C-alpha cells in the first residue's frame, strides 16, 4: 500500500509540474516579470501589493513593460512616460477597455462611466462631458459657486485665529459641496448625517482598493464572497451610497424640471425621457446613480486631497509660498477677486499648482485598462483582454523627462523667461480615452481654492514643530498623514 501511495503522490507532483511548465510555455510571449507560481502567480515578488519602491525595482529588473501574474490572471504594467504615452495615447483605442474582474463585476455591474465598457461607456461618458459644459464648466456661473465655497473655507480657517488646525474635514466638506451643487443642485451642512455617511462610505471603498482582501477576492471569488470581511462591507456600502443617490433622483422626479434643468440629475432625467423609445439607450436610473457616486469619488477625494497636499507643501516650503504671495500682490495689489482666467497672469503660481500634482501623485497606478484587441508593443505580444496598469507615478517622476524628478521644483513648468510652460509629460489627470472626465473642473477648483487661501493666509508650522510628516498613506489613492498647521492672516486682508 505504501508504494501505491508514493506512486500516486509522485504522479500528482509530475502532473502539477507539467501543468506549471505548460503555463510558462503558454505565457512566454508576454512581457517578462516575476516567475508566476501556482495559485499566487507573481504576487510573492510584490508582498501581495505593489508599493512605489516595488514598482521601481520591478521596472529596473524587467524593463518599462513587465507582467505580474495574479494567479492565472496577467497584468501588464507600463512604466515611464514613453511607455505610458505609446500605449494610452498613441494606441488609445486598443487600450480603452476596462477590466471585468470578479470584484469589479460584483461591485460596479458595468454601470456608470469608470468601470463600464463598449456602448454604455461611450454613451455615459459623452453625456457627462456635454452636461458638464451645459452646467457652466468654464463659465462664470459655476466659477461663482466655486468661489463661494472657497470663501466659506477661508472663513472657516479664519475662525481658528492663527491657532493650529486640521484642514482635512473643512476641505473635504468644501469640495463635496461643489459636487453636490453640480449633481443635486444643493449644498449640505457638515451636520447632515446621511451626507457624511456617504462621504465615509466612499473613503472606506477607496481604502479597500488594492488591499490584500481585494486581491484575495480576485484570486478566490467563489470563496471570498461567502466569507465575512471588508469585502462584504464594501459591497454593502456601495449599495448604501447608490441608495442615497436614488433617493435624490426620486425627489428630482417629483419636481422634474424638464424645461429648465438645473443640475446633472435634471439633465439626465431629461435625456431618459428623450430616449425612452430607443432600444439602444443606456440612460437609466442605475447608470445615473453610479455616475453620481463616481463624481463624488473624483471631486471630493482626489481634488480635496490635492489641496491638502498643497497646504502641507506651502508650510514646509516658505520660500516658495512667499514667491506665490509676492506674485499675486504684484499682479492684483489689494484686490481679492481672482478668477480662473487669471492663471495666465500668474505663471509662477500656476507652475506651483502643477508641481504639487506632479510630485504628490494621487494614484500610484492609474485605474486599470484592458486591451480591446491583440497588439504587439516593443517586441512583446499583448493579447486581447489583458489587464493594463499604467504607472503614472513613474511617468511623473521619469528622470528622462524631468530635471529634478524627486524634488519639489516649480521651475519644471517655467521657461527661461519665467513664463508657464505646459508639458505633455504632465499626466496627473491620466491620459488617453479615460483621461479624467472632470479635469477642467478640477483645474478651476484647485486654482480658485489655492489662490483664495494664499491671498488670505500665510501657512506655517505650529509653534515647536520643526517639520511635518510628508510621507503619504498609500491606498487606492494617496493622501497625507493627518497634520495641523497655522493659517496666519495676511496683513493685506
């Protein structure tokens, strides 16, 4: 009996070895990467999660295009500006798909804009772009509302009377209210419990992205969907967030403004009415609710975190802050009315804002793509349906493109005459077919909020504090560790 058991074990080992070798042979045409082991793939090399340092090491070892296997699922990572540009811009259509992994399917069900594909994605994204323009993007009406929120934030900071304050919550509330006005046509008070729960839900979902439980769900969906854990909570919170959005949709339907739409929901309901007899229409309440949540993810988390990072950098780089103050004083004197169109008059300030976004990358990796057809790139075969991970951090810190990639240096965006210089290497909003839908809105918000605060205050470290921790907490998005600073009123205000 012992020899039979030994024979069966040996046979099993041989079969597994043959299967493993077959997998290696099948995968030989993919870009190189860590050796994919059974079950876990190449995750052994990343510690079950890719950090900034890990990505740098992998790119140095395997090149600007490399493959990481998650179980039997290949992910091709694009590192450096040229590789990202070649794929997402020069071959935009091929790299325009979104992955359909087990968790993404369970969480988003191909709704909305960010994680949809094909006709749904094209129709929803086109509608989003057109509607943002109709709502006044780039016009004085919307800008006036943004300035009101910025002024409210200035007044909140002023209440601290120069004492140490944590700017995170006031900033989050300000940016979420800009999105609220756009989508719901109303502001929310900081005491509104339902609205605060929505923001907390979004924060939890973002923390889950890229975590070990998330990766395990993609590897073992048949097991993870039955086990307790954060994956269950995330799916539940997403449903609660959608429920919140649907309640607002119902209220809009009760007072529908078909002839005079005022916000995103109004315009969407009008489009649903127009397309009700179109069998190919994707305009429905499920997609509308998903679009609303996506607006809050980008408009509250991403843009708000950028301003948080901006104030942190101003407090720790007083020389640069002083140059911003001086430029605004030279151009505008005692006037506090600065509009987005004035960014051309403030080249140094504009360069500082861009450099903040370059050096403090919000997404270590851009949201994943999926190839829509086979493509040969740099001698490697990338089959249709392959998940693509663009490493925007490496593009924004590429030593081949930036003079001092690791330093906070606004001169990266200034020419020899001190004029602002736009650069194609600046990919803070992504690139290609999935470039940030609300990029222009984010640019307006950052400029107005940043200049409003810098016109009103000088930001300093609290007494006795020699330096603030500038390390970022890296989850799905990066954000600074909690900090306090002092907003000292400027003499001119």
